C-alpha cells in the first residue's frame, strides 16, 4: 500500500483516493475520489480538489493511488470494511 509522500511524483490531472472525515460528524469517514490539480492561489503547488474545495497536497494527507489501497487502509485503521459511501 503506497501513501503519498512529498518525494513521490503526482501530476495535475491524476485521480487519487483519500479517507475523508465528515467535518460535521467526526465519527463518519469515507473514501473519496479526489483530483490532483494546480492550486489556484499558488499555481506552482499541487492541491487536492475534493467537494468543490482545494486542499494543499501535504504529507499530512494520506493519498492512495488506487481505491483498493484506500479500502485496505480504511479497514486497517477503522477495523472492518463497512464503508460509508
């Protein structure tokens, strides 16, 4: 399972997967598809575009290249595969 790190090459236009916690209900997390894009405020930097919002692409966000990798990480972290879609 590969998690994004700053040394890894991701390019604008790639689709990745993240485990996203609902900001209104912290005990709900799900796997979401996100796009890697150029940050509109800092075009030389990459960002994740998720739910109509840009998030800085940093090592603090676990980014998975495949949905299967994200599902495995979810199961490992949250214990089980009952994903909230």
